[in-house]
C-alpha cells in the first residue's frame, strides 16, 4: 500500500511539473497581436566578391543596429562569430559585406538591436559562399607562393639543413673523444 502511495505521489509530481512547463511556454510565446519588429535577411554577391548581407527591418520606429554573425560549424559548440554591424537607414535596410575565409554552406545570423542594447529580432539564412582571396589586389611577389616567398622558404630550409649537419658533426666529434697530440 505504501508503495502504491509513493507511485501516486510521483505521478502527481510529474503531472504538476508538466503543467508548470506548459504554462511557462505559453507565457514565453509572444501574443498573436504583438507588433514586434520583423526582419528579413537576404544575401547577394557584390562585384568585388564576398557575400552582401541585407537585412530589411520592419516595425522599428528608431534606427536600429543590425549585427551580423556567421555560425562556425567546424568547431563543435563554438559561439557565433560577429562579422559586421550596420545601422538601418530610413527605409529600415542595413547592409554589410562579408569576405568568407572558406567555401561551402555558411549559416549567417542577423540580430536587430535597439539603441538600449535590447535584442529586438533575430533571423538566419544559409548561403553557399565562395572563399575570397584576402590578398586580392596586393603585391603578388610578396605572397608565400610568389618568387620572393619561394626563395625565402628555400633559404630557411637550407639554413635548417646546415644547422642539423653542424649538430650531427658535433655529436660525432664528442663521441670520438678528445684527440691525443703526440
């Protein structure tokens, strides 16, 4: 009998916990007539390369800041990486250009932030992005794969090889012991 009572208490506790969770979820949902900001994120490829992220924000009375993030899927549990920020214009549009450092599917997140720092809305968009060359327009011969870069690598490798040969010669000399002069 005592066992049945404990089982009944556990079931009643589980039911109460479920009811409390349901009430919390209902209060956390926005009201149907709520007029919070709506944000739509779009991506395009500008002529200079990269990804142009455009956020269209509706229902915001004052200019708001839009923070752009990229989700780093390579690192498990890594937070979103802030890649840019811009302010909405009179039409509620904010744009930022991102130069991807890797190619493939990338998940971008746009967060609308009020002047007080309160997050008003968040949206995301997945885009197939192409890696952009961070050295585009720079002096090509100074890059590691340029002529100067190749010679620097060869010179460093030759220096490293000379140091190893010298080290081996010293080890062999020490192993032979001191020379006896007669």
